[in-house]
C-alpha cells in the first residue's frame, strides 16, 4: 500500500531530525573532549579566564566550530551542521545580550556551567527550535521532492523515514565522523584558549611584572620625549614607528583597570592578541580589534532560505544507490 504525500513529509521530517540528533550528540561530546584536552592550555590561570574561553567560544560558536581548515575539506557535509550551530549560537547570544550579563557570567567563575549552557542550547535548538526554521523547511522540501517518485513503492512511514536517513548518510549531507568533529572543535576552542592565555600572561595573575596594552587603530598617537619625536613598537605593523595606534594601559605589575579588563575578557573573540614573552618575567601583551572577515556568517546568510537545494543531484544519485538496500531491508 502506497503512502500519501503528507505521510512522506512527516517521515522525511523525522528522518531529517534523527540525523541531526546524531550530529548533535557528536558535537556535544566534542565540547566535553575540548574541556578535557584543550583547557589545559590555560594551566593555572584563575577560573574567570577559563570562563572567558567558554563564553567567547559560545558567543562566536559558528565561526569557531567551523574553522577555515574544515571548509577547505568541502562545504556539503557541513551545510546542515552550520545552519543548526548558527541557530544555537544565536540562542546562546540571546542569554548574554549586554556587557553586564557577560561580566556577571565571568565573575561567577563557573566555566563548566557556561560550557554546559552552550551544550544545552544546542540540545534545545535540535529538539525544539531548528525544525521550524526556513532552512529546515527548505531542506525537507528538497528531500520530499526527490522521494516523491517513490510514493507508490514506500509502504509506510517507517520505510520512508529509514530511506530518508540512508540517503542523507549516503549523500554525505551531515558530517558523521566524530573524530572530525572533535578535531575542528578542538581547533576552534584552542584558538580562543591561546588568546585568553596570552591575555593572562600580560597581567598580575601570571608570574612576573607583566603589562597588558589595548590598542585603538582608529586613533593615532605620535610619541614624543619632551619635544623630541621618538619611535615606539607597533605590534600591528610589527615595527617601530613615530606615529601609531593610540594605546591604553590595562594592566602593569600589580595595577589593573578592572572594568576595562573584564570588558576585554568578555569580547576576546573579537580581538587580535599579540604576546611578547621575556625570560625574566616581564611579559607584554597587546590587543586590538580583529579585522578578519566572518566567513561562516556570510555562508549562513547565503543558504538560509534555500536549504540543501544545491545538492539535489547528489541526493538524487544517493537515492538511486540506497533504494535497493531499502527494498532489501523491507523484504528482510
């Protein structure tokens, strides 16, 4: 007995949802592994530095979960994960709408709690929110259009759902390798942790008489010794210059501009950080606004309303390969 188109749509929704849940489980496990394997980069830093790492990772999660090295291996298997992750990141950002909420999160020192909040947001996105997004609707529409030629051969919703999941896997529409997910999560989280570590090294919380300097490239300052022009180091250009970005001392030795410092920790993902280590414990860390384009965010905008329609030929080919297996399982 053939199923109706309405039942096919229901089956596709369930199959699509099941495959995303598998990815979500792998992604959440990868976050746990990052906490174990990558967090040691921050060593003996106080808890609020570790909280800053997780907070910034969650706030910039779409970019950090999908670094450039992942995109170089192909976008097809990442399109759906990127769409899900971006929706979760939007939800995580909604929890920390302003600088005060970010500061309070840091000062609670509960860095594992921030990680768990990000994990829970991914869960909530998959279990409740994502299925109703324009991307999800467009993706399911593409799958239904491919499977509609099977209406007279699909005998029930279970068969249709199983076939849908098989095609999604065969076409490589969702990254399935837990090791690959762990690797790119570690890469993205590691990038944040290294920034936070270098900020830590420029403060009194690390050993030595250290200095933390914030630069503003939009404001120029020319250095003088009395009335005589002198040159100072400009880390943005990596050379000494008479005129360069305006600098603000955030920390030196035991001194600390706490309000500015907390604001910096709350926005690490938007900063470029340059650390100069010295063997005698007088490290200097410079930081300034990050100028790199947000590649992933642009991708999300590009495919938000068209789902996976670009991969229709791959889905059609996968459907043809999977169908004999679907029939064999059914005849069982």
